[in-house]
C-alpha cells in the first residue's frame, strides 16, 4: 500500500546526516575502542552496554558507563579513559580507514545538485571525524560538520542539529531533515523540531525501536533516501 504525499524534496532546505552507521561503515572501531579503554581501567564492558549508548556523545556515554561501574571513583578516571578511547579510535581509523555505505555519496551528490544543503553530525570528536572523512576523500562534501566536541550536549539533546542549522543559515526547522541509524538520532531530531528518517544500515540498528521513535519514515539504507524524497508516494512499509 502507498500513501500520496507532497514531494518531500520540495520542502527541504537542509539534510543533516549522521556518520557512523548511516553514511559510513566504521567496522567495530568504536566498540573496540570503548572495550579496550575500559579494560585498561579494570572494567569489562558487555556488548549490550556498548550497543545501548550508540548514537550518544562519546564523552557523555563514557562518563555514564564509568559511573555505573566505578561509582564515586568515576570522576577521577573519566579524562584518562576518554583519552585512551580517543587514541585507540584514531589508531583504528588511521590503520584501517573507513568505507562509505553504498549509495551514500550518490545521494549526497543528488541533493547538492538540487541545491539542498548538506550537514554531517556525529558524537565523535572533530579530529577523528575529520580523519574518517579524509580517508575517503569526503573532507569537502558537506556545507557544515558538527562533532561531539563542538556542542555542550550530545544526543538525544538537539544541539548537534541546531548547530548545523546555525552554520548553514537554516532557521526553519520544518524545512530540515535529519537521517540516522539509532534511536538517539531520531530523538535528537524530534527535540530539534525537524523531520527524522531512520535507516537500518547501522551495525545494531533495531527496526522496532526506530519505529517507536517519532519519524517520517524508516528505510533500509541511505541509498533509498532519493526515492523517499523524490516520489509522491510512500510505501506503507516505510512509515
């Protein structure tokens, strides 16, 4: 079944894309860096603990997990564990690089050809996000990039998206679309007052959880975004 809708592309000035899991495949770099950094402090993280914080600011997620495991000692360990995490993640990216999710570059190019502004946002700090983009020659692909260390609050707070709107001069939230692969991406979009489209291409994307969040559509991959934006009908399965 399909639903007749106004062509969404005509109503969008800015698309804000998440990086890891939405436009980039980064393997298990983040998971591995979290696990090793905590192990060095005597904490063994479970996979479900790491998966539960995907999409959040890495510094905030780290502090939350340290508090859970170390209690009153967490405050004295946060900086050293965060530094270790950053060094490990940089090492993984430098040695192994990242890959684009199939169709991501084409969709971004298609949007730019139609004068839609592009922003990238991530909970990863800027120096590592820039390293990721450099490794795939994407350093100039977006009109703006907002990283975890650029804002005071990470997802699900709206700060990353609001900063992207500020940098691109887009003041009308109703004309902004955010695309991400985690519930925190969707919640941040809702809190910013913008449209949200979820993608199922992330390593731990959960369709049921994404559909439980406020959303315009949930689609298999960013590669399907062109069809969603350019068509006047929308498959019921994507609602």
